[in-house]
C-alpha cells in the first residue's frame, strides 16, 4: 500500500501546478472549472489528478482533502478500508450513431442506477455525477478514484432493426478485475418497455439477497479477521445465516444482525432482516416465548420503515405482522405498498407470493408473483423455492409443491411440514410418514398450530388446506 505523506512532505511531493489542481479538486470544483481557472484542458486536469493520487497514495476526494488540509504536521495514516463498498454506474455507451439510442442508453443507465440505490445494500454514486465524468474516460482509474468507488458498472449498447444487445460488466476498481459480465439480447419493442425489461434483468442479478454484490461482500467478509468486521460485514453474514431458516442459522442471524445494528443503527434493511428473523422464531417454534419474539419483530420492522418508508421488504414483513394481530385490512394495505415500491424486485415478489398464499389475498395471484420472481432472478436462493412450494400447496398442485420444496432449505421445519402434507394429499402415505417422523425428530418444539399463529396463516383457503393436510399426514 502506498504511504500517504505528512502535510510537511506533501508540498514537496507535488509540483506547483499539481498542488493547484489538488486544492481546487478537494474544494469541490469540477474538471471543467479547474481547467478554466488554470487555463488547461479538462483532460489535462484528469492527467494531473492521476499523478497526484499516485504521489500522495490517496484513493478518493475525501482522502485528498484530508491530505491537503492537514496543516498541523501530524502524520496522516492511510484511510481504513471502507466499512461499506461504494458502487459507481458509468453511463452506458451507445455504439449506434443515432441520437435516439444515445438517449436510450442514458435512460437505461439512470434507471439501473436508481434501482440499485433502492435495492442494493451498498451506497451508489448519483448518476448525474457519473454523467459528468462520461462513459469513455481517457483513464478509467482517474474517475473511480475521484468518486471513491469500490465497484464500477460499465456497459455498451448496440441495436439494429430487430434486436437490441446490452453488454454489461461489474469490475473491482482496486484490482481492475472483472467480477461479472452478462449479455442481454431483446427483440425490438416499445422503448420504455425495452428499458424496463433490461433494467429488471440487470438489477435482480446484482441486487438480490443472493445476488452478485452480496456474494462478493460475503466472501470479502469471510476473509477478514473477526476483530476487523464492520457493520456491513455483520449484516451480510447475518442475511446468509437467516436464509438457512434452521434453528442454528436463526440464532446466528439474530446475533450477527444485532451486532451490525449496534455499529450502524441506520441500515433499514438490517432492521427488516432482523424483524424477519424474529418472525421465523415465532412461527418455527425456535423461541420459548413466541409472544416476545413477535414483539421484537414489531419493534424491528417499525424501526426499518421509520428509517426508509419505501423499503418494500419492510412492508411485506409489516403486513404479516398486522395479520398476526388480526388486522387483515392493514395487512393487505401493507402488502400493496410492498408491491408499489418493489414490483420489479424479485426478493419482494417472492415474499409477497408467500403472503398472498397464506396471509391475505387471492392465492391464485401468488402463482404469477413467484414465477416472475424466479424469472427475474436466475440466482434464486433456496427460500424462493420454499415460497413456491407453499404457493403450489395452497393451489392444490402437489407434484409441483414437492418438486419446489426439494430445492428449498432442508433445515427449515415448515419445509418438512409442507412436504408431509403434499405427499399425504398425493396419496404417498409412506413418504408423508417419513417426512412427519423427521419433522418430529429434528424439531420437537414445532407445531402446525404454532406455525399458523406465528407466520401467520389467516387466508381461509390456506387454513383449510393446512388443517386437512396436517390431519392426513398425522402431524398434530
């Protein structure tokens, strides 16, 4: 790692012109403004900044400002690794000369940036900032250093009379390594429909709970020493444990998410995940005091929505909670808000599908929701299939239910419950008996009654199916 000089050595490291550029850039001036003040071209400003960053060993504007403004002669240590990575979406480059495709590329870039800022769990540089930098910098490193980005998304668009092709890449700005790339081909259609389709495809691969960005973050967190874990690390590891849906994973998730929130109580998504972890305690029999778990569920989800009133998963969680307290109208309203804010987010659609099937609404509407979630996110985590399993069960499609549950988390007691019931309805009594025996052996504190009360199951078709299925499978 480069050594950042002390303020006494910084003037010696930089030429007069470099120092003039550094001071103005640290003060917030743009490349163009600096160029006009110093009578040089903006491209020359970029070249000077690349040299300045290298000489001073800084990585972004904040470190540069600290280095330039330090006048007390105290050593400036290298900045700590960012507690949370930062993502920059560069404007997508149109390879077609027509102006309409340049406008389309800019609109697509902006939509991807906006949706990543909404659904990803890391900060995203504002698109207008990236638009000023442009999509063809003379030196890419100049720009990512200037905004302090950890990851960069770049792309190219080309079109003919029949098809549009988007090539998009995610890279690590520190190493230059390409982390992910994909090519999307779409038939020519209405521009806005096409823009929405491409945006959805990119967002759900990158920003889902098991998406590319989360996987990168988890892998980086696991490489760190325990003593150096930050709030974001605890959050990612907590989400991973929560999505196991077993008792051990649930305990670990509550611990990790609580540690994350002790360090950073402002992450709304962490409060939502903690709320869901407490809801799992209540419905899966993991808590000796389900009422206490529900109260903690309530506190966590209310805090999540206080911090972010547009958090879609927070509203699915709130809807289920309201149903727990008998407020079915409030549950339906919360689920409608979740769809409003997360209609293109696969995680939200999967959660809503489960709630439509078991909590409130028409179970038939749950089928297209879970199918769309699986379509949008080709990296679907196991819990998507758990949701699909319960949707198919309530819909009476038991073969599809069993197929989905076999891909779901096998650590979850409700997976075994639905498997036993689906086999029983299918006339497969031996398989139903084996699933029921395994459920009683592995999860002696689980009960169908507890699941109904804690999930909660309040939708009449689901209640009838579960009570009849549990009778046939001899679960209670």
